[in-house]
C-alpha cells in the first residue's frame, strides 16, 4: 500500500483552509455572539428611526404659525428693551452733561460772590409765589407741572417758529439781493446797448452827412449816390423838418437804377464800394435799408466775380457765356423771377438727366436778378417820394411868395392912398398964384408920331392908354396872388461858343468806310465786337514829330453758335440748346490815309504767360496810325478760304476774317 506524501500544500489553498477552520472554531467557542450582534443592529435601527421622527417633528413645529408669532414677539420685546435702554442711556448722558455745565458755570461764582447777588445760587430755582398762586387757584402739583410743561412746549414751538421765520427772512434777503444784482446787470446791459445803438446811429448819420458834403463839393464817391437815394425811401418829411429840407436843397437824386452804377466803375473802385456797403450794413437798423444794402451787396459780389472771370477768360468769352442767361432773365418782374426759380429748383431735384452746371449757374444768376428787381422797385419808390417832396417844397414856396406879394400890394396901396390924400391937401391949402405959374411951351411935350411913317408891324401894335396899362398890371398881380403854384423860371446859362475845327479829309474817309461797313446787315449768329484792349507797353514811333498819331477806326463782328458734339447731342436738344461758343471773328480796320500805301498793315498773335484761354490780336500799320489790339479766344484757326478765311487790304480797309477749327473725335 503506497504511503501518502507529507509534502506541504500550496500557500493559497492553505490560507483558505486555515480561515475556514478558524471561523468555525470561533463560532464554536462563542455561541451567543451572533445574537448580540443582531440585537445591536436592531437597536441602532430603532434609534435612527426615532431621530428621524424627532427631526421631522421639530421641523414641523418650527414651521408652524404660532411658533413664528412667538418668536417675533420675543424678538420685538428684545428690541424694545434695547431701545428703552438706549433712551435711558441718552437721557442719562444729557443729564450728566447738563449737570457738568451747571457745575462749570457755578464753579466761577459762589453764593457770596456773584454778580447776581443771589445767596441761593447753588440751589435749584423754585418759583414759590407762583406755586402759592397755583395752590390758591386750586391746582394740584400734577396739574401745575402739566401746565408748566405745556407752557414750555408752547415756548419751544414759538422759538422754533421764530427761528424758522428768521431763516426764511435770511433766504428772502439773499434772493432779494440776487434779484437786485440781476436787475442792476440787466439795467446796465440795457443802458450799454442803448449807448451802442446811439453810437451806431451817430456813426450812420455822420456817414450820410459826409456823403452829402462830398456831393455838394463835387468830389462824391459811388457810395454817396447810393446813400443819397436811400435817404428818400421813407415818405416826404413833415413841415417841421425845415433844416433837413434846407440841407437837401442842393442835392438831386440819380434817376437811373442803383445797380447800374457798377457799369462805370473799375476793379479798384468796385472793391472800395464793396467795403463801403459792408460798413453801411453794419450800421443800418431799418429793415428797408438793410434789404437795400443786402441786395446791393449781392450785385456787387456778382460784379466782382465777373471782373475776375473777365481777367481769367477774357471779356468776349465771358460775354458769350452769359448772353443767353441775360436774354432769358432781362425784362422779367420779381414775381416772374420767383416762379422761374421755383421751376429751376424742381428741375434740379427731378430724376431726369439735365445739365447740372448750366441750371445751377442759371439758379445763381436768378438770385442776382431778383436782387436787381427788388432794387428797381425800391428805386421807383425813391423817385416817387423825391418828386412828392419837391412838389411840396414848391407849394410851400408858392404860398410864401403869395403872402409876400399880398403884403407888398397892401403896403403899396396904403402908401399910394396916403400920398393921394397928402397931394389933395397940399393942392387945397397951397394955391399957386397965376403970375408964378410958367407958361406952357410945346417943346415941353414929346413930338407927335406920324402913323403913316411907321412900318406895317408897328402899325398893328395896339395903342394902350396909361390907365388901361395900369389896370392890366393890377389884374395880373391879382391872378398871381390867387394862384397856388408859382413855377420857377430857369435862368439860361451862358453857353460858351467853341469854334470846332472842321473835320479833316482823313476823318471823313474813315467815317465813310465805317458807315459802309456798318450798313451791312448782321448775320443771325453774329454780334458786334468793338472792345479794344489796352496795349501793356505802348510803342513809340519815330515819326511822331512829323505826323500826329491817331487810332484807326474799326467795325468788328464775332460769330457765335452751338457746337453739336456727342456730349451736347446727348444732354441738349433744339428746345433746350447748349451755351453758345465763339466760332470766329471778322475784323475790319480802316486805314484810309496811310503815308506809305505800298506796305499793307500787319497783324500778329501775342500770347500772355499764365493765360491759355485768350490771346491778343495785335494790328500795326505805318504812319500816322497807332497800333491797336483785341482779345480773342485762344483756338486753332481755319486757314481755308472755303471755311471763310479772308486776309486782305483793299481801298484802305484791312479785312481779317477767320473761323476756328472744329475737331471731330472718332472711336
């Protein structure tokens, strides 16, 4: 029989066996341990359930309304007791401070040494007489104390009311001071504005007086005539303003519209007038005068712009550009211009394709023409008022002359009556003796006139007796005295007779050539062009000592028209044509008296630096004619005779006709 091996078991297996044996051995050694463990577990479970029930009950109890009310009541009592304690502490503090203050006051004085001579200074004051009176009235101590408390409360309220009233008075006083300061500032500003206004009126009056003085002394400026015309915008002066009438006696208004004054002014004079208008605009206060100067300022600025345009583009080019606008706007009233302006604005605001530059330029010109229309209406009022003033002055002078004439007639009649009475008295009183009277002689009387020896005209003159002549004179005087208006007889001024030199043959020849050219009809698209340019550096001639230099006469034309290029065909049509442009010139210069007729006059083109738009066309000839020049558009000429070019000198007339080349662009 084989023997069993005693080799050890594997470690893992051995451990499991040992644990099983040990477990069963413990159970066998302690048989009641299992019951105790289960009992402990049941006890712990019951305690946990009781704790959960207790927590749930406590939670429900805390959430009940009665519990909340109790808790709030306790909190309120705690707060009330704390508030009561705080009030008591505050009263105690106030009492201690009052006691300390009283002790501090009494520490200075003593019962024997005080300025009040009060031996009871250290004791509390008690009004014994009042207390006795209250007892006599039957008031108890509590009622007296309540009455005193009420009186103290009323005194306290009265004191508070007085303090409040004092604060209100202080606020009112402060507001009153601020209002007084504001009113004083307003018064000062009003006074200052009145001073400034008076100063402006004084300056304006001085300007008007200076203008009147310059006009009377024949050294007036352009602004003086405008100020004089504006003086009569208001109705005629009343009868009391005699001094102003006397000052205006030697002044006469300009019957032309005020905006026409710019036609005869140079560039410097126009700038000076612009500054003067600005000065009047700053001084004027009347609405009518401000409107007048505002419109004049618009016209003046337009004139300055035109001067700058003429200097930049040339007179002919600028005139050609504005000719259509002037023809469209001239002669229209203010209402018509307003309607036209409204139509242009609607056209610009519409969505249809238009030439914006042209219509905006027309709109700008409409503003200027509206200003001119206003000035024209105002000038009509000025002329009407001035004429009314002159009529009134003549009526016053006629009345004064009538009164003087009646007074003179009355004095003459009274003096003549007195002389007749005196003469009759002398004749009655003084009788001349017959022997003292001188004998009548026929030589004392003038000789008789034989009517047959008089001429026929003298025979037709009526013979008037002295009595009839005197009666006719008296009738004429009565008619003058009864009239209301006496016209002044203008005194004829002495006219100096000047012996004018007879026109020379050369002048007659030039006049004949000029008339022959002027009698030719202008084409539909031609205009006169007689604007001569001043030569910057005049030429000196070596024949001046032998012949008298003189300017030749000329009759020129400018040809204008429309250019229908692609752009103009797109933006314009025959009803709305494009602006006209210069297309050519026709120069006719007359030299009938050239000394050397074998040499024809010449011309040349002079270009100015910095000006590419215009050039000078310079004509020169021999003695006795000076050089002349004209400003033309700087474009390429067409030298073909088929295109209208002509350059000839025939019978004393230099003809230079040319058109500008037209450029056609093709893609």
